[in-house]
C-alpha cells in the first residue's frame, strides 16, 4: 500500500482525497510544521493556504525535506477564480489540482504520479557505477568526508531542487550532461572541509567554485574508466547555477539517472544524462 | 622563501595547493588562467623553482602553456607538474612527452602533492649536479 501524506487538509479536501485515492493508497494527515519527515511517503498532498507566499514557503520546505527523493508534491485548492500556478511550481510543486476539476482527470493524474520509478537496467549500471565510486572517492580524498550512496531513480523532469548546481557538458563519443546539486548548507560544509577552514569564512564565490571543481573532478576521473567504451566522453569547462528550484535542460529522449548520496543527515544528488552517439538508452 | 607558480581556474584548488606548499616552505604565486600564468612566469622566471599547471583553463590551457614554456629558451628549464582531472593514459603521456616532469590527477591529498613536488625538485637537483 502506498503511503500518502496530506498536509493542512480540511475535512472537505480529506473527503475529496478519499474518493480520488480509494484503496490505492493509505492516507495520513498532519498539519504543516518545520521538521516534516517525508521518508517512506510516495506522495505529499498540501492544501493551498490563503496567502501565496506562505504556501510557497511551505512547498520549498517540503522540497528540502524530500532530500532529492522523487516524491511528488501535489498542491490542492478549492479556488474558483483563475490564478497562476507558476510560483508554486517554481517552489517545487509537481502538480496543482482543484477540488472542482473533474474527478476522473484528477484520479488519473494522481495515479500517474504514484507509479514507482523503474530500477536501472544492467546496461545502465555499467555507466553509473564508476560515477558512484568516484563521487565517494573524491569527497573522501579531498575533504575526508564519508559519503554513502543512497539510491538511484530515473526522471525526465528537468527541474533540480538544490540551491547550487555544478554542470558539465559532455561531448566526444557520448553526449550529455552531468549535474551535481547541493543544498547550500552541505555545499558550504564540503568546501570548508576541502579548504581546511571554518564554515563562517566560506563565501558564496568559494562555494560556486567548489561545486564547479567537484563536478569537474567527477567527470574527469570517471571518463578514464570509459576509454574504449561507447560511454567515453570529453569534458569542457564546468558551469554553476545558483538559486532554489532552478531548471537545467538535459538531452531530449534520454534517461536522466538521479543518484542520491548521503553525508550524515544531508544529501546531495548527481544527475547523469549520457547518450553514446551510436547507442541510445531509452527510458 | 622559494617560489612556485600555480595556475588553476579554481580558487578552491589554488587555495588547497597554497596551503600545502606553504608547509614545505614555498610561496605560491597564483594565476587563474594560462595566459596569466605565462605573464607571471615571464615576470618571475629567475625566482620560480616550479610551475603547477591545470589542464583545462580559460584563455590558454595548461598544455599550451607547457608548449610555450618548452619552446622558450628562458623558460624551458623550469620544471612543470601538471595537476588535472584529465586522467587517461594518453593525456598523461602527452603531457610528459611535451616536457612535464610530473603528472598528478585530481582528486589528490596534500601529502600526494608534496610527494610529487619533492620528487620533481630532487630529480631536477640531481640533474643539475650531474651536468
């Protein structure tokens, strides 16, 4: 049974959800608070509050609480007047639904989001394993940080919910992008450890630089392991994108593997989108 | 204090190197691209004992800086340690063939860096003694 968390839901919305989800999921309800734990839930449904800014903040906090896991956040409301869903989507909502929308359509959308992510194919593990190994090795070597690989899922969503991302464009035998994304606090901690300095002395520029160098090292050390294979790629100079909910476009029609790594209670994610020129991996 | 030039577009890497080489008595003159590295090298050629070069840098990459150095009478004898994420054998061979004295792949520990620097400096000293 899939566990779904309803947050700030009124009795009217609870009734609608019971009808939409039926026996496909087990609903649990909680009021919103700052220390929400979302581990183990397959979906979160938040009822929209009256104030846009407050709801946006709640979505952002829920997205942080997801720790890069693929948990859809569905925002549900009872408004009849048109409003833009853009601020909520940018903050991290997956879907905005109205209780006045046709229930068959809502049911289909919710069921779509409840389909579990597929497991990687053996062929995909062939190129993912070196990335996992090298990511852990780099942080251990450069910052003496123990990193645990947590999980992988595939997503075609282009939105990344970290605060700062390092991007490497790939060319050569294989095209694609590699993106490492962090929440600010972990990025700061990693850079401070690499430099052997106090976190309070780490400025934004150094964090950008550290994240950029990290994706550079992941790319460089991994490409060596693909020599003579279809996944071998060339690298260029990395770029950095900053800001919550930023968007990054990957190659079309290509699987994006999201690898989640754990450092203590924090997580960061590595997106691997790679397509050998003579060999396409389909979703 | 002995001097070396470190050319890397990453401030983080330059900072790590700066700290590591200070522990063995070196002052690191920093450049964030290859072009700047060459002008700093020309300005400090008499005092510089070693150059540490990243491969991928804006304006002029490390391998082009190395080629420039080896074709310049005034700079050709200054030892070079390449420090790069480029870790394939053919890249390492290319850099060594052009005239780098050593090659260190990222990621590295400060201990590995110091070991690589000392190896180059010792070998450079013994070559001077022999000649």
